[in-house]
């Protein structure tokens, strides 16, 4: 789990630091051997789902990337990654 800071920080002429629309969401990069599931995993990009992390916390996430499959033969040794990004921080509402 890696925090991703959204928004930006700006300084005023008087050197005051101002946070503009700043929030933090979590991202995950899961690496594993894909075996014969390449097509199924690649089709998940852009899909919203729920994800339970090791801390047993549940997150609403979207699959944002599917990494290259390395290793041959792909069905036995193919290693890849999937990136998940939290859709909105816990407790957030518009």
C-alpha cells in the first residue's frame, strides 16, 4: 500500500503554504505469476471492485494498470503486476 497525494500546494506572497483540494488515496501494486489468466486479468483494467488488504480493511478500488508479462513459457512462468487505486478515501463524501 502506497499513499498517493492528490491536489497541490501553493505559497502566497507572504510565504504562507496553502493546500488546494488536497486528499490522499492508497494505491497497490500486486505482483504475481499470471499462469493462464492473462486475458482475464488484462480485461479487468478500468473495472471497479472491492479489495481487502492484509490489515483486513476493505477498500473500493479500480484496476488502473496491468503490467507486462515476463517469463517463458507464459502459462507456467509468466510474471506480471496489477495496479489498484482507491476510488475515494475512507469516509469521504462529495
